């Protein structure tokens, strides 16, 4: 475990110096600012602070989610890292520790990415910002009960069902938690297929999952695709807490994501360990 953490630290420091690492964060800044600036303007106009947990509504906007997850493709497109240093690390640490470090890298960077998005959301709203885990606050309730969203050109509306089903903290933990979980699943898909099949195969597959999200948004043909589109599970608008809507219920979503994650780990340590030999044996793969 300690060895894997050291390898993760090395990979993180190395990736910090690449363009692929910073482009998604720049995209996140632009996307969050574009979404949140109107909300900040409304809060300033009424001199009423916004609950910071309202960041969950950023993940209900289709275009914002699309930009964020295209950033994920860029962020993890280089996995697994292939260079002369990796050849040395595999030979010194062993295949399983090296693979585990790649998994830890996906998880750590995913956490940093969504923590950064949340911090950006709060920074745009500051100083009209506060936190309350039980009450959504006057701004969000006003948006829900009136047409003020059009007046301030907000990018979102707030259904009353969301406010009644979720407290601010529960909604935040669910939406950002699922987004983080989906990001890890997509990152491991990229890692597995890039490692065991061919480089960029995993990016293509994860890109297809993102396309499915857009396809469902553009067509609205029934609810069946919601059960196979992980990005659609992130929004509180489609989160079925009580099992009374056609959307996938929360238990189903969490179960499927957990199964995906477990199967990905099994695949990595079963097939991935056999494929790491290319790092040691094929210099062409490292160039």
C-alpha cells in the first residue's frame, strides 16, 4: 500500500507538468463561471447569500456536465503512463503495485477535480455565500416558486420535488458523490482498455458513454436509456429517491456503479498484470 502511494505521488507530480492535466481545470473554471455568474448577480441584487450546497444544480445542466466530462477524457487519456521512468518503477515495485498506483491516481485526481469545481463555484458566489445543511435558502426557494430564473437568465430551474426529496447536504453528497463515482469508473475504463487492448481504445469507449448522455438529452425517447447512461444518474432531477418515477432509483444506481467498479478492479488485476510486460519488453510502446 505504501509503495503504491509513493508511485501515485510520482505519477501525480509528473502529470502536473503536462498540458493534459491543466486543460480540464481551465475548462472547469470557464464552465463554472459561465453557469454561476448569473446566480451571483441575483444574490448581489437581492443582497441575499446563496447556499454553497446549491453547487448540485451545476451538475443538472447538460452542457456543463458535457464540458466537465470531456475534461475527464483529456485528464485520463494518457493512462497508463508509458515512459522510461514507468519501466523502472514496474521493475522495482512489481506489476500489482504499479497497477494499484494507477487506480489510486484515478481516484485521487477525480477527487481533486470535483473539489476544484466546488471551490470555483463558491469563489464566484463569494461574498454572497453561506452553508446550511437543512435549508436550501431564500434564493433557491425563490427560483423554485417564481419565474425569476428568466429575469436573471439563470441556466437552471428548481423543481419543488428536488427540494422536498433532498436536503442541501444530502443532495450535494448524492450528486457530487455519483459524479465522482462515474468519473472513477470512466477513468478505470480508459486505464483497462488502453492497457489491455490498444492505446486510446479506452478513451473511445468512455467517449461513447458521454455520447449516450447527449443522445438521450437530444432525443428524449423514453426512459430506458437512462438505465444505461451513467452521466444521466448525476442530476438530482432524475434521481428517484422514492421509487415512484420512471427513472432509475438511487439504490439501482449505486449498486450498478459498485458492481462496475469491482469488475474493473478484477479485470485490471487479472488481465492488466499480464499486459504490463509490454512496458518492460517493448521500447516502441514507451517512445
